[in-house]
C-alpha cells in the first residue's frame, strides 16, 4: 500500500475559519429549521424544563462521539483515545483507529452521528412541538459539530473506492493497494 493523499482539514482551513463556518452553519440551520417547524406545528412554545435542555446541550457532544464509537466497536482493540484541552479548558475527545480500515466503513463512521443524532432530534421536535425550539437549537448545534466530519466525507468521497483510510498525526491518509503486474 502507498499513500495516495493526506487530508487534514484543520490545517487546510484553520481552526478560526472552521469555527466561523461552523457558527454560520448553526445560525442557518436553526433559522431554516425553526421557521419550517413553525409552519408545520404552530403551537405555543414552552420554556419549562430548561434545565433538561442545558443537560442535553452538554450531552450532545458525548453522544456524537458515542455514535462515532459504535460503528468502530468491532475494532475497539485498535482504537486509541486521546483527550486534548482546546483553549485550555474545553476537553476534546479524539478516537483514533491505529490501523487502516476500508473507505466505505470509515465514511459510515464519519457520517453516523450526523444521521442518527439529527434524526433523533428532528423526531423529538415533531413529537414534542411545545419544545421544538429546544430540539431545533440542539439540532443546529449538532450540525455545527458535524461540519468537520462532513468536510472529511466530501474530501474522502473523491478517493478510489478500494482505498483504505488511516488516521495519523498528519491527518487522514488515503492508502491504495498497488496492483501486481
């Protein structure tokens, strides 16, 4: 196998630009989702259970990481957990697979939180219309968290179908098998 390409979105875009893009995505998603839910369910919004919203807000990130981990469960002995303090006080958990895996499985690992957590939040907004604003805020916040994953999916989609993906300190390395002649 040899490295076809290395992708590191944090170096390519920079943390400041990613933060701005993520913030803009949160605002856009909230605006459109809240307006759409207001058209679908025009009921009085309640501010009861705000404490549950705060707990859910802090629980979205661990739930996001758990949704990354569940598809990797069969590779749990090959996963390295790294905790990094961002801005000196925000703990960020990185799950790193220490050996190459198939591109299709890696893409599913990246996209799983976006699909499952967002479906859960959308269903919650539809089932509990009085609290749709809470679910909409959580939905928008989670979409902002998923931005980096979605950018990686976009970049990895352009690689060969038979590629393997390996995580390193330099980013994601796309490995391809050389054909034998």
